[in-house]
C-alpha cells in the first residue's frame, strides 16, 4: 500500500467499496474533509453528502446518506445509513423522489407532515441527482 489509503464503505446491506485510493473527500456534519495516507486518526459524523475518491487520474463519486467515518493512517471506513455509487444511481427514480419530497414540503404547512423527514428526503434526492450527473461529466442538475 505505497501511499494509498484503503477506503471501505459499508451499509447495513452490503460492502459497497473496498479499494485502495490516493485521496478521499467526504461530507461531515461540520463540512467537507479530505483524507490521504498517513492522516491522523479521527471519527466524524457524516451528513447527507457527496463522497469522492481518486485513484491515479480517475475520480469516482458516491452519494452517502449519513453515517460515520473512522479514519486511521492506513484506512478510512465509512459506515453509511445508505450509499450508492454514482454509476449505479437511477436518475429518473431520484427525480421522482425529489418531486414527491417537494410536494410533501408544500403540504407541510396545511397538514401534519414531518417537515424534517420530507426535507431530508429532498436533500437525498438532490444529492443523488448531483452525484450521478457529476460522474457522467455534466453539470449537476438543480
């Protein structure tokens, strides 16, 4: 592992990624952080956000729906509530999820709808669309 850090992304359902990479950038509740081989150990709570990792000249993306990151000098483990690689995201499904979340938020004023839950659903849908578009080399959709 010459100057590469092992990235593992684990969800309740599966091991999504186990790969040696040059750099990892994730989104914590306090903002983005980057990790290289030899990084000082730490723990971070993850927000709904983008994960990107580079191996050589190839950058890959994933959508992470919260969780935790544990960093050691040789490894970063992401324990995610849910995670998808950008290339596996169904953009049409994400757009439908965005529309449903927007409708729930619009009704939240009149009905007893869990606003925080609807807002989180919207945030996840927008993230999935942005990550999928970024991985395809386009401009992220709004």
